C-alpha cells in the first residue's frame, strides 16, 4: 500500500496501532483547532505524553504531512474500529467555532481525498449525514465512506464549518473519481437535442404518438427531405 504523493513532510509518530487488519473503506477528516504547520503537528504527535496521531495532516498553508503510514492504524477518532478502517486527516483550522479552514486547506483536503480514493481503487465517495445510518452502511467495493470524530466522542470535530461542506466535498471528489457513464444512444440523443428535435432530455421514458408526431414535424421543418442532415 502506497502513501500519497502529495506529502511534502514526513515525521512518523510512535503512537499508532500497527498494521491495519481490514481494508481501507473510510476517510475521516478532523480539525486541528489551530492554524499550525505540519512540522508543529508532527512534533505534537511525537511527544511521549501525546498518545495521538493521524495518517495525514494539512497545515495552514495547504502542505501535506505524513505521520502514520497509510497501511497502519492511527490513534485519532476515539474509535479503534474507525481508525482501523479509515485514513485520518488532521486539517489546520481556527481555534474557535465554527473551526473554519483556510481556502487552501480545504482545496488540499479535496485533492488528498481524490488521491486516497484513486490509490485505493475507489470511484465514489459517500457521505451520509445521519450517524446511525452511516455506521450501518457497508460500502461497496468501489466506495469510500466519510466519517467524523464527533460520532465517536463528545467533540465538535471536525467543526461545523466542514460539516456544512460535506456534500460539497463529496461532489468535488466524485467529479474527478467517478467515471462518466456512457450509453449506446448518447450520440443520437446529442444530435436530436442539438437540432431541437427532442428537447426534454428523457431518453428512457416512453413516448406517446403525439410526441412522435411532434418530433417528426420538427425534423421535417428543420431538414425537409435532406437525408444528409442525419449525423450533422
């Protein structure tokens, strides 16, 4: 299992639970509660009295640090089961509610989630806002599930700022990792819509005789008997 190529700083923490015993199927972003550097975060996770860590960290300038190798379990989410399944990411944030991220931090989080999904063979990131529904959900082999620290402990992490952007995070990641579905009729539909023969975009719906007559009338009005029009 590889680590992200986005990493620019590595300081492996002694605080981890060794190799994972299950496959990665989750990503858990956290808020640091501090606009820190990755060097400072790495030093924090290396303190003897700081029994905590994360796989990755994103600092206030959008730089990515590696603190626990992706094939190993961090100590991050107040849940050994979640940490065993999840790649955990600490993100620099404000120190007060709603614990906002700088734009560069959020942009890097999107990029890192894309990178994690792609390297782990996932083509869809899933967010389910309801805790019980999410934790009962069994991701498909191509799916990665987002989880949050507040589900496992009495904490605000990852902060309301990020919670309000989870749908946006998923949309941005999936716009890159999810293959565009193609159909045998795409070329024909595109031609019909481009030439205003069919304008309602319902390729799989049944049509009435009235609708067929309307499409024929539109075709005749536009092209008449010009057979060469087909495919234009």
